[in-house]
C-alpha cells in the first residue's frame, strides 16, 4: 500500500483522484520520461514532419469522456496519436523555423516545475522561485547592459519575444508619456523600426493603441539589416513634424535573414533625440555568450530595453524568454495598478513581487528550468552551441557560392540563411518565385528534411533555413542540398 501521509489517505476526494498510490504515480512518471526519451532516441528515424493531414489528425481526437480511461490506454494513445505524429525537432534534417530541439535536462525538469506549480505573481506564493528568477534576471541584465546598466537594471520573464517586445514598449510608453496609463497616449505618436522587424513590433503598436499605421518602417542596407541612416532620418522627420516618438525598435538577429542591426549608430541617433531604444534580440541576443559572435551586438549595452529568447539560441524549451530594462522603474510604471489582495508588503521584507513587472498574473516558474540548464551545461557550452549552429550556416553559404543551380541571398550573420533555386530556363520573377515554393513543398513531402520559405522586401521568394539543432552536422547540411537537387530533378 502507498506510502502516503495518513491525513491525505483519509481524504476521500484525494483518493477519488487516484493520487493515493505513490508507487503507481512513480511508475506513470517513469513511463512519461521513457516516452520523452523514446521520442528523442527515434527522432532521426523517418520524416521530420508528420505526413498526416490536419483532417486525419483531427479524427484521432474526440470529446473528453465523462468517466476517465485507464492510464495504460491513455499512455498508448498519447504515444500513437500525439508523440509519433509530432514534428521531430531533434531530427538532424530539421532546419526550419527558429524553434530548437531543447536541451534534454531542462525539458525533463519541466514536469517538476509543473508539479511545484509555484506562481511567480508574488514572492509569498513562490519564495525560492521568485528569488531564483530575480537573480537570473540580474545576470541577464548584466550580460546585456554590462556596466552601462545600473543597480536598477532588471526585467521580467515573459512568454516569448512577442510579449517581450510589447512589454519593452510599454515601459517606453511609461517614460515618454507618464499619463498614458490613466489617459492613453497622445495622438500622432510614431514608432520607428526596420521593415524587416518581426511582426510582433507592429502588433504591439496596434495593441498599444498607437495604430499600426503609425509604425514608420525604414528600409534595409545591403546586409538586409535595418538602414541605420534611415532610422536617423526618420527621427529627424518626426522632430521636424513635431510628432512624438514612442521608441525605436532595432533587431539583433532579424527573423528573415538573421541580420544584425548596427546598434551603435542607432543608439547614437536615439541619444540625439532622447528616444527610447528597444532591441528585439529574441533570436540573436544569445550572441553575448559567444566569443566569436559577441561583436554582432556591439552597442547593446546602450539599449533601454531588450527582448531575449533563451528558447531560441540558448536551446531551452518553450517558453523561456525575458524582457530586460535598463531601469526597472519604467517597467513598474508600465503597470500602475494596485491589487491589495495580491501585492502587499511582506512584514518589511524587501523581497520582490515579480507580478508588478508583467501583464501576467499567474505565471509559471520557468526560471527554475533555465537555472537547471545554466548550472549543468554552463554558459560557455551554450556559447559553443551558438557557434556550432552559425558554423553550419557558414558551411552552407560556402557550398552555395560554388553552385550553379542555387544562390545564397546573403552572407549569414547567424544560423539563418536564405537562398534560391535557380532552375535553367527563362527566369522571370513570377516563375522563379513559384519554383521556390514548388521545390520546398516537394522536398518536405518526400520526407527528405524540413526547410521553410519567405518573401524578402524586394518581393523575391526564397528558401530559408534556421540551423538550430545541435545534432545537425555539415554532412546533414550537404544532404539537405543534395536532397533539394534530387527533388528539383524530379519537378
Ligand atoms: C526577431 C524576432 N522577434 C520576436 C519573435 C517572436 O518570438 P516568440 O515566438 O518567442 O514570441 C521572433 C520569432 O521568431 C523573432 O524572430
């Protein structure tokens, strides 16, 4: 019989929910771990993506039963209907979006984080989790702002780069328009960014009530990064027109091409006009961990806020992301509400209530999982993984340079690379654009690997890879290119 505290064993509701047999629970937990490891172990077998259609997948699932089913049955269905039909991100031929196969230990720690279920809103509800999160944020802030960040540099854990961008801009609004919380921002405010900025930047402008039409999106330079001179010109125009500027948003690692904006020049322009600089480093801020790539974010220490996703280039499970601010008081000012039932003094303790710095109330203690990863793997190893994935993109670039049938679109600055298939024959734009989509679709459908496509600002449709899998080697990159060629021959 179970080793359970007598008070719990006597609780009939608890018994009803089958929490009363710790041995059974432990076996169920082991089975779940086995399932997770089996997924990892078999990730290189078969196609990267499920070959089933949305309709076929939908048919696997019905409404939940009123009377629960035995665990064994549920586990079997979980394996067959969910795990085996899930995309295999750890497959070395997975070269698609900016979602990584997570490092295994933090992924496994996820179950423990859920079991603890600490809510990060207030210190009292998550004492250890709050302080761990707080210390990690201090570390992130030091990494981002260096000595440029004062004692007040901190931030918050958020669900991802989109929430990070919105939150950074809320802090910018609090500084630019202290009355905005109560009265709204004045009309005519603009937000200046690059045309290649992630869509969450314009979305934030919509959410903030600035109006997506008030986003001034400037063009790119030959590296596909935001043209820093165009940012300076946009700031001058806004000043001449007496239009207030909420912030400038720069990208450290753009989504489409992984290009890094010239933060130093953009910071100069912002300083001249006294405008808040938010850096979207969701993808590329992790370059600070890499000796070889740190230079790409030179100037980051001058940002006022930064979004940074460890669930991208620090190889953490979803969701692990932070927004950092040089001065935490603006993040506090961004969320001016009081909630006497939640936020109150803890008998004079200086412990922070992290819910004061985010629009979330209940919030998982994702920081615990990240702490496990940082403690076990260490920051140097994470930097090496960053380098490894960038080296794969550099390898592909070299292969493409010496190809007749494929062309790189840009030199990679990170682990993202766009390139084009250049089939023989008349090469009008529409035909070339269409060829990229046909090739990608056939390549993926044949189960040869997973890559994606995008459209650049000049209208060119291009193939795109994000080499974000530590298991991928240069041999797999070669196999991808060979696979594309073989697929192209059959079109
Ligand atoms: C540059 C950039 N910013 C923001 C985001 C959004 O991040 P998340 O998906 O974590 O919300 C992405 C996602 O790919 C991105 O590439």
